[in-house]
């Protein structure tokens, strides 16, 4: 018994592409944009923010449940660039103004920091950072 081989059907790509015929286009030198940058650039030219989701602020929101010791330990443990002086400043600023910026990071990192700070009992929020440096 022999297996049957199906011929590859002729596909008319112009029908799948909404009637466009790509045979006229010279796309030999085209290279796609990658997450590592646009032709080696590290910033999105239109948005002026890093590729990969843009910058987000991680905010410490004031809460009566926060104690200075716990907040300082949480920030120093979770955020790699934070030291004790910065964490103490964040705590005091959140008490005075209602919130303080802990750090800015890519969206995925900001969400991760928020989740980790929550495990320490810190009330936090994230928001897009629309400032242009």
C-alpha cells in the first residue's frame, strides 16, 4: 500500500492580500523593525520613549497601614536601583503629598514591581510617564 501525496495547491496571494499584487514591489532590501531598536536606535522615533512598552511610573500611594520600616524594606528589596535614603524619601513624600514616585520602568517591570510591593503590604499604582527627558 502506498501513501498518497497531495500536491500543493496553487494559491493566489493577491486574493488574500485584498487584491494587492506584491510582485511589482521591490522588497528585497526590506528589513523588519525589531524590539532591539529601529535600525539600531534605542528610542521609538514617534513616541520618544524606549521600545518595549514605554516608561511607567511606579507610585507609592499613602495608606494608614504603611509603616516606615516595612515600606523602606519593601522598596529596597524589590526595586534594584533604590537605596534606603530614596525609600525613606518616598515614604515621607507619600505621607505629605498622598503619593510618591518610586521609580520609572518599562511596563512589564513596573507591573512586576507593583505586584512584589503588594506582597509586602504596600499600596501602589502605576501610570504612564509622559515626560520627555
